[in-house]
C-alpha cells in the first residue's frame, strides 16, 4: 500500500491519469446499466440486447488498427483528450434514445461509443511507461488495473442505483465523467510532449503501418503468445457476462441480489488477485513468470468449472472469486511484461490490437453463451466456458517447454527515455 500512496503522492502525471480513470470508468458503468435497461424495454428484448453487444463488438475490430496507428503517429495525450470529448458528445446523444425508442438509435450510439474507447484506453497503456520510472511501472500498472476492477464493482452498483433517478441522469453523469477525464488528461506534462520517440511518418500508408505492427508482434514470441492466450481466455471468459445473470436468476433463484453477490465476489477476487500479482511481480524472474501464467490459467479454468457445478450460492461465490483472482494475476503480470518490453514506436498498435482482439472475442463469446442458453443449462455452458479458457495453459506451457518464449531484450526506449513526473 505504501508504494501506491507514494506513487500518487510523488507522480503528478500518474495522479492525473488515475483520477480521470476513476471518474470515466464509473461513468461507463452508468451508461452500460442504462443502455441495457432501455434495451430490455423493447419488444424482443433478447434480440435487442444481442444487437447492442454486436454493435459494440464490430467497431472494436475496426477501431483497434486505426487507434493503434494514430497513437504511434501523434501526441498520445491529445488523442486521449479527443477520445474523451467525442465520447462525451456520444454519451449525451443517448438522451435522444430515451424518447426515440427505435433499435437503431441504441445500436448506432453504442457503436460510436465503443469505437472511440480504444483511442483512450490504449493511449493510457502506451503513456504509462513514459510517466512512470522503471521502478514505478509495475506499481502503476497494478494500480491502473485494480482501479478498473474496483470501478466495475462500485460502478455497476452505483449505475443500478443511478438509474432509479432516470435514464437522463445516468447519461448526463456519463457525459460529465468524460469531460472530467479530459480535463485530468490535459494536465499531463512532459518535455517534448507525448509523441512516440520515433513517431510514424504521416505520409506512410496507415494500413502498412498497422501491418508493420502486427509483424513486430509476431516477431517477438512473448508478445504473440500473450495475444493468443488473451484470445483463448476471452473465448470462454466472455460467457461469464451472461452466465452471472443466469446463475443468479435461474440456478440459485436469488434474483437481482444473487446477480449482485456473484458480481461482487468476482470483483473481490479480481482485487485480491491484483494484490497477489503486485507482490509476485516484485519477486519472480522471467522463467518463474512464465510458469506462474500456466498455473493461474489452470486455476482459473478449474475454479470456473467448479463454480458452475456448486450446489449453493455461497460455494459458487468462493470459486468465482478464485477464478477471477487467477485472471487478475495473469492480466497484471502480462501487461507489466508488455510495458517493460514493447518498443515505444509500437506501443499504440500493440495495446490497441490486444484490446480489440480480447473484447471482440468476449463479445462473440457473450452472444454464443446467450444463444446456447436457449438449448443448454447454465451449468453446462459454464463448464464448457471454464474448460475452453483453461486450454490456454496447454498452449502456453507447450511453447514454454519448447523454449519458444524467450525473454525479449531491453528495449531501446527503456534505456534512453527520460521519465518526467510533473513540472
């Protein structure tokens, strides 16, 4: 805890990013709850909810390449501010959906909001190594991710409460949250700005730039391995977003309270896992890191299978917390490795590509779980989701045993970049 307090106290740049993150992510959950509630009021609500998820998934595939190239060409701080301002306008546009209940309004606004998001989130990941010292970077990454998980837990609850005051209030708060985030990001300062050390030339084809980024990812076994296991996890992990509701309502017959308890325990597991990952990251070497990833994926998949088969809600919560804790350990350690090893020239494209791959796969997984729920029981779907997620451990271990995941050399930017906390 001392390291986190010291980071916030001494690093003004990180403090600004962190403050904006809290406000904007809680606002995101206000939006999510309100949008899904509006969708449920339409005829054929199930199809409308599926349409909302699909309208969010497709833009992520398109936004990743565009965001990655722009973040490696332009000042990343300015890209993040632009993303916040665009999202503020779109969030305000959702008020139109309250009086105009046509499905296309929800789909279009959801698509625009999701399209703008990677420009901010991938930009934040790209900026962290330039505003935190090498010694601070693991702490900054851990704090950023655990804050996101805490915001999910708190924001979902507050979003549900906030909708009691009306959809308009929820969308207005979401709009305000993006404006506050933009203000916080505008306070970042570093001599020379936040343009990449070796920024891409504007005249070069954007498609060629993006393909160069993919070649770079593929050329470094660690990066490509992390990308593949992220997709592997998401193929089963996305189903959890649907299954939590099904287990709370249909399996344990606990209603909204049951759903809230499951989500709450999942959030607690993520926070505990993040704490464990922070402790481990300071103590293990690269070989131990690779074995840790294999172990936590086995724990995650096994615990999720057990969660799906538990006879009581209490035991189900124990195992979902264990499953999410393992996911958190993997996420924090993997992102820390990327931040330490990805060359500054490629950070935007690498983080944007990973985000697009992960969230798009999760959306497809969610829709598949929703469709499967009309045929199979939640317990069966949960067991398969856990099994699919844990298979990533097999792939990772196979590559590791064959010596296919060597530690990348220290990047040039880590040796020469000057990190500035604040002026």
